[in-house]
């Protein structure tokens, strides 16, 4: 542990006296897991109060696209701050939210022309779920009130978002509070049969979803999926053909398709939006995280004119979508988002990322021969390796052994923020990372895996 006399230790002690941290067993911080107070950030690096630096290999929970303290985003937020910090978005508007909406419509899959704002990813999913249910109600289809979701999916931790997800670690305790959903097997290609391609596996697994829709379409409002990568479910990945088949099935059965691209949007999978790789347009597209480059909380649900029209009516019909957040369309967050989209346009980020993704893939593939790595997978600027006690059978380590935690602790010792999901070690760095920093990041992970699996 850090000596009590250090600046880090003093800030950590003050923190632990009052702050309750997310997704954390706080008792861990009394011993084996050090609290790291961060003083500043620059590019892909974070610096603590003792002057130690950490490469942010997880983009600070997948939000940071263009580095900490990015001068262009800084300037945009600073300029907006001098004009307007926030205004109620009911009955009022402002330039930043208008400009941002126009720019999002220009880059999103064609036909997504309406933007409904909230302030985080879970809230966006809540908006989409309520919007779908309410749409069918306004259209006289009050029987359509259920949702279909994939096994191992994650859509957030507010109650509606939690209900349409399927990661037991987050969901099991709160199950009595949640609405009932229809869950079908995930097309997760970790589960491919020997010799089976990702595309063939995804086609085979789609049969379960098709059957569920054929049986329940009359009562189903929407299917919700994370396109291509189930991030919180262990960075499990699948083929775009599944999305193609899903879009066609939703059309056949008159069911909405909600694409939760909160984690995978804005270039993470190699295209601006993951849905592009299947050539589809969802009925609702949920975006957050990288939307503001990791600066400020903001989310948006993009949808179509027909869905918008179902709520457009005389006041006395009481068909309006009565959902709101105090900070909806916050001007500072919109300014950060506009600057982020500007960097994508001006720096040809998607094209440039191809070389970075290829370098990341090559380095991660070098881990494939490790005796305790069962799988290596990659999709754009997301890569993951999965540990196993037995490589051949893919038998996992008992979760109680917390092998991934050993990798995390080694990373901190060596100057890298690696935050595994269980025993899945993943890389989702900011796009400003260099090939040399990728080399360092993967090498530190390899050392940590060696240490974690040596006993």
C-alpha cells in the first residue's frame, strides 16, 4: 500500500471518509485495491498526486475519444461557458443544441431525423423503451408492451434499462423490481462450434430470435441490442449479419429495433456507428459516452419521422411524450459534442483509426498462444482476451479467485489503467494513442496475465 505520508494517501483517506464509489465493494479499498486520486490528465495519460502516470487503456469507462484535456474541446466548452451554460429545453432552445442536432442527423444512418436528449446512457435507454411503448399505445396497439433482449446484454442500471439487460451480476438482486422481458440466446461468437465462422454462428443463433418474434410479435414493442459488441457482458462480439436479419425480422413482425450504441458508437467498432456495418437503420439509436468526447454527461435518442408523428397531436389528445431531465440538452455538453464531431470531420478519424486498430489487433494476437488465454477477439478499436483455467476446454477460473484483479493491480504498478471485466482483459483506448503506447499497454497486460495465472 502507499505510505500514509504521500499526497495520494492523504487524498484517498479524505475520499474514503465520504465518497461511495460506483461498481465497487468499498471494503476492497481498505487493503488489496489502492484508491488512486488523479490530479490531471493529458492525452492518454492520467497523473496522480504523487506524480505517477497511468495510460488510460479503458478511456475512463469508454467515454474519452480524443484524450484528456483536449485543447479543441477545451476551447469549445470555454467559449460556450462565456455565452450560456444551461437553459430549460422546454419552450426554450439554444444554438448549441440546434447545431448539434443538425450535425448528428447528418452523420447518423439515414432517416434518423429527430433527437431527444437526456443526460446519460441509462437514461437514453429508458427514453427509447418508453418511446417505443408509448408509440404503440398512441397507435392503438396497447397490447405491444414487452421487450426482447439478448442473453448477456447490458443496457444500464436504472430499472427500465436494467430490466432489458441480462448480466446477472447487475440484475439478480433487483429482479423483483423489474418488468418481465423475453430473453433469447446471444449470437456471441465465443460460443461458436469448432470450425464455424462468426457469420454462420450468428445466422444459426438468429433462429431463436425469429421464433420468439413469430410467437410474441403481437405483444412485443421492440427488440433492443448492442450492435456487434456486448461490452459489459465481457466484450463478447458477433457478426453484422445478425443485425441484417434482425432488421428484416422486425419489419416483418411490426416490432421496433432499438440499437444501443452508447458504448460502441462514434468509431469504436471501425465505423462511425456499428449499425453501418450491417447497412441497417434502427428505429431508435441510443448514443452517449463518446458523444461529448468524455467531457460532460449527455445522451440522445435519435428516431424517425413516423415515430415522432405518433406523438404530434392536439394538446387535448394527451399524446405528448412526457419525459424530461433537468439538464436535457445542456449547452456546455452540446458544445463539447459539437467539438467532438468536428474532430471526426476534420481529422478523418475513422480512416486514421484503421491503422491503429490493425496495430492493436496484431499486438493482441500475440497473446493467443498463452496457455491460459482461451480467446482473443477484436472489433475496430476494441480488443479483448479471455482468461481460462483450461485453454482447450475453455473452463473458466472460479470467479472468487479474482484473477482479473491481479492484472488490474499489476497494471497500476506499471503505469497502466487496465480494468478487466471479471477475467476478460480488454483494451478500449482513446483514439489519440500511438502505436508505441499500444505496445506498452499490451505488454503490461501480458505481464499481468502471466502473474495472475502463474499459481
